[in-house]
């Protein structure tokens, strides 16, 4: 336990963890190694799920080349013998992320100029999940003008908020300075933005723990809020105080359901409570932004999570027509479900196309208005 704890803290380089590892590797019964490496790290009494986070120490040492070849080979063999159902065989590869060449060029350029730089957010999350990231966002200690001085071709895409797009050939990457957001006045925009040299301060302002991780090839993963643990527990949890995160940008309320639907994760209790408390603030969000999140829920692997959106009071604000179909029975020879359940199953049984899923969502919205009960108790619409 001491060795696990020692190695769990930000790639800890403590002697306890190293000596324990050496004892394992030198063990006469080599077959014990995968069993020892497989010992679960239990973050709390309620969540007894296996975690590979304690082995970040070994991974980092391998990546830095600080183990000799024989030791490295033994650790790699042991890792490959982990239970594939827990994706242990891919864990080492995922921790040493494969960054696109052009993103790596940007990280290297900023580092050589004396600045910190990390890929951050969704690309780190998706890499750890074994998914293909769609975007590679970069965060840095360099100010926008310093970023522009390092690279020949840049575009001021959001320079007032610290964002510059760096063009490498025809490919652009958003590079944003570490920042601290000031007071929010409209559930969307900070009154002011303050640049900082501290990565942790930037990560604190992000929405969910699974999106608040950063990575660069020299330091590895920076996970200050146990995002890896929440990935393993399949939890959507706000960074810090949930009410504060939703006050900053109320659209995060819908993003919580969207990530839940895309990943098949649960939303944790305090985050759910904050959603129900702050849900009316969605009235301050533009229809365009609402529509984008709604469509992402619908075309996800779990469009039935619209039920969760209704449970949390979200649809009452952004799509009240959905709430009206809840509990509407269909006592007819042609239906076995009520209108809501029928709608959800219709979405689940059609390809994840935007138009088709929207069609299935709305196709029975008019039923509450035309429902009639005829002789024999049959309901017609």
C-alpha cells in the first residue's frame, strides 16, 4: 500500500515505490509479477474498481529510459499479462500518448523557447479511453504575443481570451495561454481574463475532471483532480464546486448529459444536485449552443439519455414538448409502450443520423393534444 501511494502522486519518484518494484522484478517466481502488478488500487471504500494509476511511476521511468533493458522488458511482459478485459495490455501505450506530428512540433517549439506546453482536455481523455481524439488543443505558459513570436504563421482566433491558432502547413491548432477567469455575469462569458504561469490554475477552471487533464512527452500526464479515477469509475464529475462551474457557463449542464450519453457514464450525485439547482440558467444560453449539445446527445450511443435530461429538469427549459409526452399512455393494439418510452426506443433503433434521430424524437410530440379515449378504453390519436 505504501508503495502504491508513493508512486500514485504525480509520477512520484520515491525510494519506497522503486525498491518495491525492484523486489518484484528480482522475485525468483517471475509468474508472481503480473499478480502483484494487478493488485487493485482502491481510492475509497465505496469504489472497489481496479485502477492502473499506481503504475504511472513505472511507465514514466520506462519512457524516460531510466530502467535498464532487462528490467524494462520484464515490466512490459508483466503489463501485457494483465487481464485484457480491464484493458491492462493497452494501458502503457495509452499513458505514453501518440500525439500528432504537428501538435508535437508545437509542443517542442514552445518548450525550446522556454515555455511550458501541454495537450489538454478532450484529447487526453479520449486517448486514455482508447478513442481517436477529434481535436488536439494545446495550453501553454506563453502569452499570446509570445506564441506568435515562436511560430511563423498564426491566426488571432480568440486573442482576448488567450487563444492563437498556430498553422503548421494547412493544419491549425488552437494554443491557449494558461488563464484564470474572472467573475461571470451572463452564465457564459467571464468579465475579465487573467493570464497565469501556473498550469494548475488553468485546469481548475475546466468543467469536468475527465476534461481537466494535460499531457506532454516530458512530464507525462498531469491529473490534479483524479480524472483517470473518474474514467475508471465511469463518472462525470465537476472540477471543484459544481454550482460554481455551472454559474460560469450554464451550457455545462447539458454537456454533463452529453458526455454521459457519449461515454455511457453516470453523473455523480453532487453534480446532479447542482444541475437541478442551476438548470434555469439555461435560459441565458443561445438557441444555437443549446441545439449543438442536444444533437450531440441524440446522435450518441445513448440517445435514451434524453430521459435523464428530463429527470434533471433540462428539457423543461430547452424542450418542454418532451416533458408533455412523459406518462402519456397508448392503449392501442399497435403499441406496448407509453409515448416517451416509444420515442426513446425509436431513436435507439435508427442509425445515429442527425435528421433521423430528430425525426424520431419529435414524431409523436403532438399526441398529447389529440389523444382520445373511445369505447372499450382504446386510446386513439
